């Protein structure tokens, strides 16, 4: 679920921080810059693990701050494919079941990856597993707030870096831009279409 990623960055330390230890100032600046941010094709940054190397610091003309090239390792949330995770159902829609694991909410389990046969209850706005028994189908509801065990089957990264519009695209409608702005930079796709996966309450021993 969590991995250590080696990174390199140049950190600017303002003059009023010179009285502090350099490592402490750099650690604070790195966490300000990266913590709770998604790095494209890397994952969701959590916190600094350690600093492995500090190169020479430079002060440039017209800027009293120091600039230091830093080699460091950062704790990143990036589950591997086929990893089993446990989260809570955040909401349900026609697009599937939306799951949260507390610090990360962009997880979706599409309808085709639910336990089958499944149907969407429009009145309750929840997905239902129509579990077949000898006495007939028994509806098992995927209620909001329930704990759910799922397998990570895919991931999607979207580059949300700001880009200037080209002259040809300057006249495009703002509606398209608004949709793009709402896209999550990092999304996980889950599946519960196998025994043992789904709501924890389905598989508890009686």
C-alpha cells in the first residue's frame, strides 16, 4: 500500500530560517510542497521519510534565500495491482460503488466488478447483490458507511498541471474546462467479484 520513493528537488530556504538547522528547514519545506499531493505516475505523497544527501547551497544575486539540491525518500500511497484493501462505502451511483480509505477517496468499483448478479436500487441509491440461495434470491445491500474488502485491479493518473490555452482552443466553451478541473489526479479501480470480497459483514462467521 505504501512505498518509499527516491526523489530529488531544489529547496529554497528563506533568510529568516537560517537560524534553524538546515535539515529541519528542508524537511518542513518538502512536506509543505508534497504532503497530500499527487505526483503524476508516482502516487499520493504522505510524508518525508528521510534525507539521503544534501548538495551545496547557493545564494543567487537579488535573492537572499539559499537554494539546496536535496536527495530524499518520501512515503507514497501507491497500492500494487491485485492488492487487497479494506475501506468504507462513501456513496453509490450508476457508475458503481465509491469507496474511501480515510485519507484517499478516489476509489470506484464499477458495476461489472461487483458480486453478480447485482442491481442498482434507485429508491435507496445503493447497489444490491442478489445472492442466490435454495430459498430464492436474497438481497444484500451495500449501504453507505459499511466496511468493504476489495481488490485493486487498475489505476489511472491524470496530469492536472495547468497549461496555457493555444490560440485555436481559446474560444472553446468553459463547460469543458470545468469538467477537466474536476477530474481526480489519481483514481483506483477496485473489484469485489470473487469469494471473500465485498462487505465484511457478508463473510463473518456466524
